[in-house]
């Protein structure tokens, strides 16, 4: 639904995408890859920041979602080129 995605985010400056899986071929998850594909040819598009969390069946709490949003805002406000981050994984 590329047309619907473009319409839904046409006025967004930043788009935070949360996936529960990694995709092969690049950083981020499969949903984020599809969203980036949908926006690729747009002249004006939001910065897309991909988070992958909930791997291995781990739950993401409400506080976790708040952390993801706050981290996405932080990344966008610092002008960082970072586009991908893992969330809630053991190191």
C-alpha cells in the first residue's frame, strides 16, 4: 500500500518504525525496509529511524515504547545520521 503510506506520513518530519524481526540485506526490519521503499522517490520525506525489539518473544512494556519514542526524538534532534537501533537485547 505505497500510496497509503505516502499519504499517511506526508507531513511527518520523523518516522519511528518498530519491527520485531531483522531483515536480510540491510539494517533494520522488514516493515521499515518496505516503508523506506515506499518513500524512496518522494521529494519530501521524513527521516526514518528503525528500531528492532521484542526479539526472542521478549515483551516491550509501555515504558519501553516511551523509551523508543524518546530515543527516536533524541536521534532526530541531534542531526545524527543513525537510522537503526536494537532495543531491549542483551549484549
